[in-house]
């Protein structure tokens, strides 16, 4: 029987040839009911609440259960603080576009644009907008300039929000507050956070940590793309957007919740591997599994499976990892 679902998803991404339509229909038959219920509740919430500056318990609960697609742009802008930042500098983006830009960075961005989401039918229509956003931000933040990964983040933001200037402000928030120092030349923040995840896994799933170490697969090989793209171009689109709902309201700790959950939920498969190639295959396959396609169930699990992950604990681990790296570098 032919599937009622198109071979292109609602965000314009072409589904893979081996896409499991039958399993997807099973998942969506339940998820569509959830979406309908959530939309009614969100409409009511939006009518009575206009100030999202404070993320109270009720709002956090609503966000964790998913923001309806047509409300994502406004909720992301408000909960991240991007709306307030834009209001404080209303002419910044347009002024950045008018300035003279670094020719080398402009050329790199032009080369990367056609490589960004080649399987998305909407993307050709927004390439010029994405170019503007990336060039403007590179000019604004010269410590970052342009780094591969930003094109996927900004591109997906633009597909969802359909707002060029809003996407600039959301990208600015991500680079400066969620993925801090991930996209600089040294990638110091990224390296540190991979070390933080390593420490978390060592205590939360010690047997998996020891097994991966024994087989010789460094966490950086697996996790770098997860973190640098905030799971864009890694997990299914709707799952990524559900993750971003929470990232904008709860911050970087969500990256660790998602990463730990992915690994814990595949513990048995990872432990059953006998060599590095088998291990790499499990990591490759896990990001396309029905477990992550079922975004609602997966998002529920990231708030239970990892246990407590607090900002102060992450900051403590960041300090420890940084000190240990600096000592090791000094010895070398």
C-alpha cells in the first residue's frame, strides 16, 4: 500500500530511499494527536501570556512537550532573549549588511552555500538570505568569522522562521550563549565540552565508556558533528527542532542531555560490538533509528534517562577539563 506521506517532509527535506514509511505512519498516527492537543493548549497559553522573559515552570513544561510549528519563531525569539537584544540594537543587522566585508570569508561562504541542504526543495529560494546572514555575522564577530556548521544552523533556522533578520539574532544567541567558542579557530569550547561529555559518560555509563575506549574510537570523532551543528544534519528534522525548542529556553545543558540519552539508549548495541568499525556503524545507525524519529517519546526520555544535569555541574567539569588540558599541553 502506498504511503500517505510524501517523499519530502514538511520542511522540504527529501526522505532517504530506505525511509521506513510504515514505521513512520505508526509513529505519526499517535504524534499527530499530540500535536493537535498541544496546539490548542499553546493557543490558549499565548492569549494569556505575552512576556516570556522569565521561563517559569509552566512555560518550561509547555516547551518540553513541543512548540507548534507556526509559533516556533516567536517563542524562540522571546525565550532566547533575541527579541530583547534586537530591540536594543534595531539597526545592527541592516548596518552590518551595508559595510565592507572580508573578501576571503565571502568567497568561502559562496562555496559552502550550494553544499548546504542540497536535498531541500525550499533551499534554493533562501540561499541569498542565508548568504546575507552568514556574511553579516562573520563581519560582526571577527573571532568566529565563518565556520562550517554555521551554514546548517542558520539554514535550518531560516527554513523554520522564514525571517532573515530574526535568524541573524537567533544565530547570534546560539554562537554566543549555547555553543560558546565552538566555532572559533581553536574550537576551544567544543573541545572542552567533548571532554565534559567524556567525563559524564565515564560516571553514568562506565561500561560503555570503557568499551569505546578499548576499541579505540575517540568521542571527538562521533560527537563533533553533533555539537557543532546542534544536531542539524544529524537527527531527523522534527527531532532537531524539538531539541532546539529546549535549547533556546534551557540552554546548553540540553546538548548533554541528548548526547547521554542517545548513548544510554543504545547501550546494549554498543556493548555488543567487537571492533571499531562495528562500533562506528552503531553510532551511524542510531541517528536514523525509529527511536529518534519518534521525537515526542525521545524528548520525554532526555529528561529522565540522564538524571540530573545541572549548569553548575557542567561548569565545574568545564573548569576541570580545561585545567587538565592546559597542564597536558604545558607538559608536551
